[in-house]
């Protein structure tokens, strides 16, 4: 420390420096301040910042002043001095505006947004971040843009808007893949992705992201950010029921945050330790941590987390029997959640208040909050259902961003290499480049053909026949040789057609055939803007070889001589070879059958003149001589190509065209593998999302959305054809099981209960999980079962659960029938739900558990 402080140059020494030397010293001081900040040494960092600030102001360096202010404000923010931090950030933003430094303005807005977020002003935070993005979106500051996208995604995740969170975090992930080295921003992004996965219930994926974030922090030596990541890992361990591991993570994070004086992170760590002891039913110790967290939250003005602290404090006081204090804290939490417009918190607090009033015997208030709980649940239900269907969508979009970023990098890298190599040879090597074009396009043709012809011979045969036809038609030898090679590229566009369609053995659907048709335009685009005669002719053939003489072809429905001659020739050669060769969906036709079909399409699909030339080739001795001539040209073309490449290699010294082509092919192969992998994952995601949209991920039963859809269908049947019953069930002991035995045991109970209910009710109806500890049964029959029959099914399930050694559980039940007791779906559900709640209250009041509780 003493060595570093020697850089605190005194004023007398400063007077001996010129401007550049003074600025150099100031930036050295600022750099050390940043290093101390990243290690959590806030006091030392502020000391260096004060000295750097003096120099920057004296030397009138606005950029240096901005950097100092932004770091000073960050320290104040993390110490809990939010209002002071906001003033400092705005001061930095004003200086940046004066010197028209957009990047610095964006930095100031980003940090202002963090203060707004801590204060619970989410809309202000998002607005500031979007202003920052507008300032830098056209710059090459990839990491800065990544951080801004990440911060917006973080706010939307906390707010519960998972669709927007997914959108911005995917954008951030795409930018992250363009960075060459790990950074603090990447660690934060990985942690935020973990938070999003945790919100949608995928704990395993969430843990993986947080572990990756922790590893990046340790690689960078960033203990400051690591403290936040460890806190997040602690949450996940606690959700898994790994209480000891969670406790150690929270304590480690708290130690780092305390050493750094980071008040914001200390709140989260203290809150986490409260959750640990609450899960252990040590409510007194849990409340001590909650109270400490609440004190810091009040001091710092961090209102967003205050809602969670008050809610947990209130529920712990309820367990200790301090009902009045519990009511006070929960009502304060409810008011604050309403002010901050956090619907998910409102929904959870109503449920806790219902339990308070139910326990104290104030049934009117208990019923009121229970109804509000379900009302708010209904309002946010679509959002809550949506977040689970986003589970694989997140993975897909993240992977898509990764693939697109990698593809973008490869494409730029290939373009750069091609440009540098081409500049070295283009002026003096036109003939050698023609030979290279010949090699590349020929291999492209084979690459395309290999996807549905494992020998790659189709393109050679089409080129051979096309060249022979052109020879019969009187083309020059040079033109015929050019056509022989260009014709082989007629189906290069098949590279862009999915294998599932291209290799389908059966008949294609109209939609699939439309995708196949696109290979002509894809091929045209691949070969577009070629500078050689060969590539220009190949582009023409690829684009138009499926046009028909009668104008009914594709892609442009050209007719007769509007179709280029080369494309008309290849059209005949292509069909001739396709008919005469075996394919997965057809046998090989004989040459007689093939030529008969070619003759039949004369004037319809094909140019009559070209048909006659084709028939001449395959039905006369003269025609066979033409084919032999083309075959001899093929051999000479190969020899000529080899000689050209050898000559090129000699003239170019270290430049080897074969190596260029080989590198190109390897890069092309890598790109194709990425595309194929993405297509496969995309299809799997679509299938999984289709199944998940109506399924509960834990129990595999239908979810609330599936229930409402099936109920609507049942009620829409003809009147009098059947009756409908809704059965609402609630597992009363689940909360205690989660608290005492861990969430893993609670999940196991839910899964077994779901499995047994599904089997037991199979004969009379369908069972769904509506969320948490609630299930719904739907019965639609001509004559509904009696309540005693429903009760009998439930008792049988409980007996089997007991026999499996699962924890003791009681079930509250409510039943309502349509049309006898309700006239609409909403009324039917509400009546059943109210009866279930009344059953729960009655059981607690009279301690009745006979029929619905089976002892271990």
C-alpha cells in the first residue's frame, strides 16, 4: 500500500510537470483507483480518485473528470448513498454533453439507470438505458452496447416481463460472442441469464450460468462482482434444498461485500441468510438477518428489495405467533408493492395475509385476501404460464445468437482473407484465377449434389449431356467446354434447402415443394456478380433451368426464347438424368422410357429444337460420337486444370491455390455444420414448446391453460348432452414439508400425488396442476359422480402415498357442478375454489383430518 501511495504526487512535484506528464500521472492514479474498486477496497479507491480529480481539473481535462466522477458515483451508489450517486452521475453527464462525447453520455445514463432501479423506478431506468443505446448503437463499442442490453434485460427479469427480458438478454449475448477476451460485463450477463432461468423455473440451467459467471470473475480477479454471483448461487442452492451449501455461499458473499463496504450487496446477502434460517425453522435468527437487511435498505433508499424483506419478516413473525407484528409488516409490504407496481409481490403477499387472518380467526378478512390472491393470480396468469414456455425459447435464442455471431465472425474473416489474397494476384493472374474459379465452382457443385447423391456423379452427367447437345446445336468448342463446367452448378442452390425436405423419400407437400423451388433463386444469389464468363453463365443456368417452354415454370414463369439458351439445354439434360437414375422415391427408367418422356414434353416443358438435338445424341451413331468427344474434352479439361494450377503455383511462389480452396472448403463445411445444428435444435425447440405450452413442467400434468381450454370445450357441447364438474384440491401440508424437509422433497410429493391422481381419476375425468400446491379435476359426463365417489378416489390416492413412505399430507377439496350450480366457467371455478377454502378453514378450526389424512 505504501508503495502505491507514493504515486500521490504533492503539489510541489506537480508544478515541475508539463501538461502531458501531469495527465499521465492522473490517469495512473485513476487506474489504481479502478483496481482497488474491483477488489472492493472502496476507501483506498476514493483516495486515489480525489488526487486524480485535482490533477484533471487543474489541467482542464474533461474526459479525465468524467471518468473520475463516474467511478466516484459508482462507489457512492454501492455504499447506499443513492441520491448523492445520482447527482454525481448527472454532473458527469453534463460535462459529456458539453464536449459532445456520446460514449461518456451513455456511461452516465447507464449508471443513472442503476440508481433508478435500486429506487424501484424501473420505467425511469429503462428509459435512461434506451437513451444510452441510441447514443452508441452505431459505434464499434461492442462491450458497452452489450452492457446496456444486459441491464435492460435485468430490469425486465426482476419486473417479471420475461418476454422483454429474453429479447434484450439475447441481444446482449450476441454482442458478448463478438468479444475476444472475458470481461466484467460478460460475467454480469451470464449471471443475469442465470437469474432469468431461475425465474422460469429451470434451476439446473440457472446454476450453470451462475457457475460460468463465477469462473469469469475469478479469472479476472473481480471479487466485487463475484460477491453478487455467489449470492445468486446461494439462492439456487437453497431452492434445491442444499441449505448448508447455501449458507456458506451467503456468508462468503457477505464477507466480500462487508470488506468492500458494498451496502447494496450486503442487503441481498443478509436477506439470503434470513431465508436459510427460515428454511431451518429458526425464525428468531432469520428475523435478525431480515431486520439488519431492512435497516440498510431504509438507509440507502433501496425500495425494491424492501418489499421482499417485509414480506419475509411478516411470514416469519406469523410462524412465531406474533400476529399483530406480522399483519403490520405484511400490510406495509403490500402497500409498497402496489406503489411500485410489482404484481407478483402483490399476489404473494395477499396469500400470506390470508394465512394470518385465517390463523387468527378473522375469516372475513382471510376470505377477502384469498379472493384477491386469486384475482391478481388470474391477471398475471398468462404471464406466469408464458414464462415456462419461454424456457426452451431462451436456450434457442441464446444459441441462435451464438451461432449468428460465430457465422458473422467467420464470414468477415473469410472476406478479409479473400480480399487480401485476391489483391495480391488479380492484376496479373486473370488466367490463373479462371482456373481457380473452375476448381472452386466445380467443388461447390459436387458439395451441393452430395446432399442427395452420395456419388456426386449427377452433376457430371448433366454437364456431359448439356455439352453434347450444345455441340449438336453448333456451339463453338470454347462455348461447349464452358457450358460443360457451368452446367454442373445448376443445383448449387440446394445448399440452402433443409435436409428434411431435400432427402424426403415420400411425396412432398405443397409447402415443402415451394421451399424446393427456392433453390433456383438461392443458386442465382450464390453465383451473382461473378466476374468471369464461367460464373455469369452458371448464374444464368442456376436461376432459369426450371423455367418451361410454355411459361408455367419457375421462378419467373419465362416462356420460349425469353429463357436463356443455356438454361433450356440444361433443363433437358437435368430431367433426362433424373429419370434414368434411381432415386429414393422412384426406380431408374430405361433409356427408351426416358427419351419417350422427353419427346412427349417437347413444346410444353422443353424447347423442341433442343429435344431433337438430345434425341440425336442418344439414338444415333453420330450422337454417340459427340458424347465420346465431350468425354475426351473432360480428360483434357482435367489435365489443363492441373497444368494451370501448377503454373500458378510456380508464378505465385508461396501462394498455393489448392490451399486457398482447401481452407475455403473447411470454412464452408464448418458453416454448414452450424446451420445444420441450428436447424435441428430449432425443430426440437418447436416441438418442445408445443408440448410445454399446455403442460406443467414438474408433474407433466396439464397446466391451468390446458384446464381452461378443456373446460371451455366441455361447456360448448350441446346443452343436455352432459354435465360438468370442477374439483379444486389443495395440499395443505406442502409449505411445512418444503420448510422442514426441503423443496426437493416437496417436489417429489407433488410428482407422486400428480401421478396417483392421474391414474385414479382416469375413469371419470382429467386432473391438472393449476400452480403451487393446487390441483384441479375436470369431470364431463352424462351423469356426474357423487361427492362421496370423488372423496373415495382421493382417499385411495392418499393411502397409496402413505404406503410409498411419503410425508403426511392433508387435502382440502371444493366441488361445483354445471349447470346445476353455476352458469359460466368463471362462476364454476370461483364456487369450487370458495368451497375448497371453506373446507380448509373448517379443518383447521375443528382439527378434523380423519378421511383426508393418512398417518405414516
